[in-house]
């Protein structure tokens, strides 16, 4: 693609926005977004406090330089300032009684996790520690990568005979919260996908965020994009002899040389249903399942551990009502902008009811992985990267090897850029 071309990118999540940024350096890009804001910051909320106006990103997204090398390099290239985030964690039962808590200290791109010896955590620790060291040993050699190819996370847990407590009260709540899916679904994720992330988890790479929140990254990426159409839904795509036609919710019909679809996989499948040449891609996209999840921003301290000394930045709580993970982020502890503010703010994943001081409830749908969808994802990637004639491409957090997180969104966009020979300076 040496000549300057007209490129439409549909969807401005991390994947679509990264693709639009990459292509805008050499081509004429029009980015379509159905909402009135760019994807990452769409669901955030502005609040006014006695200390001034603040913004809470919903969800608060975090990353590390080890598991997210491409996103990290992109942020550095764009000079988007990053800062460490406290992600110390507490774990409590459904009554809010804590059974475990760890702290972390981040210094010079290393983080140190430590546990304070507390008598009341002792019973759980005696179960936790042997399993923890067994897991650490398993992950250090990376032999799991061979032994657990084509196996799911549940197979790994079964094979290694971890205690029920270690699985049910630690590993499963943490990973189902990261993937925002049910406990049953996380057990069906490809084993290596979870174990790779776990091995990074046990490293000393601290969690980071953008100073200024998602807006900082979005502003930097959007700067070079030639045109952004907000509140514009791409409805239908058709392949014409001289390009790809897009009909949108504003009644416009536009023709582009290339189209990059950065929506969720199920939405992408619908968008291409009138292109017979892509019928196999459509059936592959339909194999990527989505889970619904909810997040509430509120001021209700009852979601936190009963003992205030156990409050952490991230607070996991077991529930009796459902098999969805419940985790509450204590914003005043995790977000430096909220330090010292009198009112306490929380963000709870999978709230069980409307909490006191509810500010916003947001719904998300999130791709989940299993062995079938993993194979489908690999085939979509292979098909689009090997077919030189194709004019429709897909990007998204569902479309790379790692867990469906921000890094995959950037990776998928970079891969499509590379296919078109667009050099990246980082
Ligand atoms: C609760 C929660 C917490 C998370 N925390 C983290 C975290 O800490 N770290 C991390 O790495 N990841 C996290 N993630 C995952 C991460 O947010 C997603 O993987 C990522 O944002 C997905 O990006 P995407 O570009 O693939 O898709 P999306 O963000 O879904 O973007 C798709 C965009 O397309 C637009 N769109 C859809 N259809 C059309 C259409 N027809 N026309 C025009 N526009 C359209 C949508 O409005 C949307 O803006 C979290 C997710 C959730 C739900």
C-alpha cells in the first residue's frame, strides 16, 4: 500500500484507535465511533469533590511493562506520562471477613510484594504458601507451555492438585476478575494463556496507568487522525469493484480503499454479512463468545472488608449469590489524584445490589476464550495477514495470543499496519 489510500476504521477502542493512529501517518483515515467519545474513556465519570473536579475512569485500566511491551512502548513513544499504581489486595469471605492481604512497594520499575505476619491470616497462609511455592516452581521453568498446550486452565489446576482454598479463594477469583468472566468460564480458558500471565504476575513488574487517565493516551493517539466521526454507527459494509462502501447511521454512503473493523467480534460478524467473500471469516468471528459484566461507581463502604485495617486498593470478596467475581477498587487508595479526599469512592465489579451513594452503573461485554475460540482467532489472523488482496481487516483485544486485554488491541493493530508496510519507530 504505497500510494496514499482512504482508510476507514470502525470503532475507537484501543485497537481501532491504535490502528487509526498507525495508518494516519501515511494514509487518509476516517475513524467512525458510535458513541460521543473515544472508546477507552467512554464510560468514565466526572465528579465534583470539595477538593475540585475529578474524573474516574470506568473501569480503571492498568498494565505492566512486562506483559504489555507494545502498549508500554507506544506510550513512551507518544510521551504519555505513566505512573505507578498501588494494587495491593485483600481477600474476604461473603461476610467481609478477610482471610488474606498483601501489600506492594514499587520502586524504579520493580515492585516488591510482601505480607505482614498477622495471626488471623495464619490458618489460610498455611494452606496458601505451599501451593504458592509449587506454582512459582511450575512457572519458573516454563515447561507448562509444552505440557499444557491444548489444555484448559481447569486441567492444569486439576493436574497439579492444588488445594480447594488456593483455587477457589485465590486463583479463580483473581483471574475471573481480570478476564471479567464467570468462575466456570475462566476454567475453560487455554491453560497457557492464564499461566503466561501468572508467571508475569509473580515477577517484579509494577502496575502502571497513564497520568491523566485514559484521556491522556486517547488524546495523543487521536492527534494525527484526519477525521473522526462521533455518534456515527457503521451499519453495513459492501464490497464494490473499486473499494468498500460503508453506510452509516447519519445516512452517509462513503467508499474507502481499505476498512479496518475495530468493533467487538460479534459486531464485526454482522458488519460483514453482506460480503460473500468473507463468509468464512464471519463464521469464525461468531465463535468468539462474549460475557456480560457490570461495574458500579459508588460510595458505600459496606463493600469493603469489615476491618478497616484490611482495606486495600483491590478488594476481592467471595459471594454466595453467583459465580461471578466480585472485586471493589478503593479509588482513594489506588488513584493518586484521590489521595487525601475526604469522601471515599469505590468501583465494584459485579455489584450484588444498588449500593449507597451510587454514582454510575456501567455494563460491559467482554470476549472470553476457550480452545475453540482460540483456534478461530488464530485462523482469522492467519487469513487476514496472508491474503494480500483483502480490503477488510479486523483488530481487537480478542485478536492476539494473550488474554483479551489492552496489549492484544495494540498488537492486532500493529500486525495489520505491518502487513501494509507501515514502519513504526518504536
Ligand atoms: C471491567 C473491565 C476492566 C478491565 N480492566 C482492564 C485492565 O486493567 N487492563 C487491560 O489491559 N484491560 C482491561 N480490560 C479490557 C480492555 O478494556 C479491553 O480489552 C479493551 O478495551 C478492548 O478494546 P477493543 O478496542 O478491542 O474494543 P472496544 O473497547 O470494545 O472498542 C470497540 C469500539 O467500537 C465502537 N463500535 C462498535 N460498533 C460500532 C459501529 N458499528 N460503528 C462505529 N463504532 C462502533 C464501540 O463504541 C467501541 O468504542 C477491562 C475490561 C473490563 C470490562
